[in-house]
């Protein structure tokens, strides 16, 4: 019974800790108890369950959960000597680990105030707005119907196992929401997906009988693979009267970035019947600039969710928050279900919404009053390459030199001695070596320093956050590896590019001129 109480997941959740924190605690406890004896396991479970019952029934009597944990830890320590003397050294070491490592972690975690805990989680339940049993049944159905085939033919450079099944899950959620809303009516909801990206969500919803339109500033390769009935448009979306869709029942914003705060506004101004679904990711203001949090006690993500929820409520929507079952850290959605006001107040609310926009941004001059905000910055029509391949070559050479000099520092570099590959260093140590102005340029690139080193994989070997110099590859080694990769068709490039080690390593290249896969020429 003691084990069951804890394993059910209620023991720590009822203390008020967020789900993610509980999962971390259970993982730590599981690691500690894997090799523990039955006596140890019993005492550990007893400790946590005692704390749970204390908080649940006697919250104001004997102090905070952390204080009770300290008391329990003291009591366990008093019994530890007797038990260890009877069961031997092996028991003593593992039991000491439980007492001195695991329990202090529980004390640390339980010291969080209720205020802090509230800031960590804005939504404590997944799939709260739909039937969970119907969701899993529908998801498996759509996964088989659309998912597997899409993964096979996926032409984008993104990971299909993530993006395909994420859109399948979002489609499942929306279809169940709409089924509940539809009730006995036969007409299915229509929709517009702003920032539709690959268009897969539009494709699934359309195939399931809902007429809709997807709009994005950039066309994707996969668009041409959809059947002719799938409506996708490549055009710039600006917050204006032209963005309204009076015919749509739902406005969708799935990771819609700079359009995210506009989704409730567009839905509200499109028509009284229109609802919205938005899944916020990157935080933006009305004018397309990055959102800056105002409360340092909250994460930017939490504060931004609260901001979008408040905005929705000010637009007059009955607003709900839910957590989706998708492979993403940004999986909390905001959904509207009708209005808080009657239809005869609709025009008053449209004027109120315009005042909200004006408060948070610069309004457009009267001669251009079709636009709602001045200076809106949409995303670029051509996606900027941000993989450290477009930055200045002199900057790359400078950073490579800083890193290699450090890796070879204090190593034996005698010309006639054994060729030195240098030391192995944590990547965070190397970050400290880069001048701030150079680091700033790198931070604007996806991956930063690690990406730069992986791009120079002929020089560096990066594994599990550790960096070292790579031993140069010979012609035979490159040829052997290329034969193993029979599924990849490419021309092997040998001795075309200059050997970095030949020109830059204090001991030169350890391979002979005719053996190295790079060209030995002085630069």
C-alpha cells in the first residue's frame, strides 16, 4: 500500500509540485533505489508517503514539508547505524547515498514556496478539454491513415518523425474539439491556418471533411505533393482588415510566431461566431518585435502564455488553456469557446480591441487606416541561413585558432616527438575563451560555437559536450568509410582542400603527403 501510494503519482503531486518536477524526483528516487534492499525501499517510500499524508491532513501543525523531511531524515539516520551493522558494508554505502544524497534533494525541492510553484506551471493537466479515450483512439487512427505515408515521402530537411506526428496530434485534438462543438449539426467547421508552414495540418483537417485554407509567407516543397483540393497560399500576412475571414469558424495559429498575439484579434474581428486555437512558441509583440518579460520571477514562456490568455479575455472570448500530447517543450495551447458577451455588443468590442492594439503599439496614420499597427515586422520571405556557414571567414579562423591553441597548451610538441592530439575539454570552458564581441556574432547563429566546430569536423571532434582535435583521416580510411555508406551517392573529394594540420599544427600533419586525404601545400 505504501508503494502504491507513491507510485500512483499522487504522493508528490498533492504537495503542489509541478508534473515536470515530480517526474524528476521520481527519476532520482528510482536511481537511488535500483540496487537498494527491501528495507531501504520501504523506509524511502515510508518517508515520502509520510510527508504526503502530513501535508494533506495536517498542513498547519508541524511545519513545512521540508521541515518534516529533515525530521524524517534524522529519524532514519538514527536507525542507520543499527541496520548497517547488521547488513554489512554494501548496505551501508547505498543506504548512506539514499540518506545523504537523495533525501537532501527532496528537502531542496520541497522548499519551493507555493508562489514559486504557481509561476512554474500555468497548466497542470493534459487534454483537459477533450475525452482522453477518444483522443488516443482518434490519434492512432490518423497516425495509420496519414502519418506513416507522410514520413516515407517527407521532402523537407526537418525531422519527419517529430513534425509529422506533432501535426497528427494537433489535428486529432482539433477534430475532437470540433466534434464536441458541432453536436447534432451536420455542417462541419471551416478554418484558416495562419503561418501553416508545411501545410500538413491543413491537409489532414481538409481530408477529414473540414474546408479550410493555409497561408504562409514561404511555400514549402511538400505543398506540390498534396492533392489539388488542399488550399495553400503563399503570401504576406499583415495585421489589417484584409486578414479577416468572416466565413471561417476557426482561426488557427500553430507556432505562428509574430502572428501569435494577432490570432485572438483576427478571430474576434472576423465575426461573432469565430473561435481560435493558438499554440504559442516564440514570443512576439503586436509590432513583430520580440516580447520581453516584465516579471523576472516567471519564465518568459509562462508570462507570454498569461499575456495571450489575458489578451483573449479582453477580446471577449471564453478562454481555456490546455496541454497537448506532442513531442515539443512548447505544447500548451490557448483555445476559445464562444464569447462572454451577447451579439448586440459585438461592434463595441471591436472598438475596444482597437484600443488594446493602440495601447501596445503605434497606430497607423489615418490615410492608411486599413492596417492596424505601424511598423509591423513579418518574418523574412527567404529563410536566413543560420548554421555558422555565412559568417566572416576571418572570424572563423580566429576562433579556430583560439580553441586549438588552448587544446594544445601544455602538451609535448617536440618536432621529432610523438604527434600530439592535445587534451579533451568541456565545451563550456572553450566558450569562456572567446572574446565577447566574437561570441555575440556566434550567438546569432543556431548552435553557436558547437555548430562552428561541427562544421569544421576535419579539425575538431565533438562528442557529449567534450571537444578535442581529430586525428587526420587517410585516403584509405575515407575510401573505406564511403564504401560502407552504399545508400549515399556522392563523389569522394580527396586532396582537393588544403590540410589544416599541415599548416597550423605545431608538429604539422602526422600523415605523409601521399596518404593524407587533404592536400599538403603551404598557405
